[in-house]
């Protein structure tokens, strides 16, 4: 059972998305999965209801059309409140990930990047400047972008 749960966890983590390569990838992955499953749920719900209503309201001989509803306050509140709650949840999850990405740790390795017409220049904390980016392994890096005219 442990092997199966480990396999399912790995599939869940990498089936839709590539393997995580950063410490903050889980924010993006969880937001993607949340939106995907919400969309899948509503797709299935709409398809099932559509099939049910096609057969329920199929025109039959000798049956008169029923009067349709003109207004339902409860229905309008419901179909406005549910998307509102979903959008608030999506915003919260996205903003939480944004805040983590926008506030790097104090001990992050800081590199100044200068872009110009056909090249990049990377200036490192020790003053060294190079045309190739070199960063330490397993350490947060902050790239400050500048443009030369």
C-alpha cells in the first residue's frame, strides 16, 4: 500500500506539470490544480444536467409546453455567490504565492542583470562581471534587471 500511495503522490505532483524545480513551485502547482478541478467539476455538472434536461423536457405528442419562470431571486443570488467565492479563493491562493515570490529571503544571493541590445551582463556581489549567469546551488537568488540604452 505504501508503494501505491508513493506512486500516486508522484503522479499527482508531475502528471500535469513538470517536476518542481523551485521552493515556491507548490504555490503555482496547487493553484493550477485547484482551477483545473473546479473546471472539471463544473464541466461534468453541466454535461450531466444537460443530458438530464434533454430527456426530461423532450417534446412529446399531446403534451403542452409548460410556463417558464421569469425571475428567481434565489437562483440569481446562488449563481452570483458561487463564482464570487471561487474567484476569492483563486485570488487568495494566487496572492499568497505572489507575496512569497515578491519577498525574497534576506540571505538571498543578489545578482544585477544589465540587458542591452544583443547581450546580457551579470554583476555579482563580489564585483565580478560576466556575460554568463553563475549562481550557487540550493540558495535563493534575486536577479535585479536593468536596461542600458
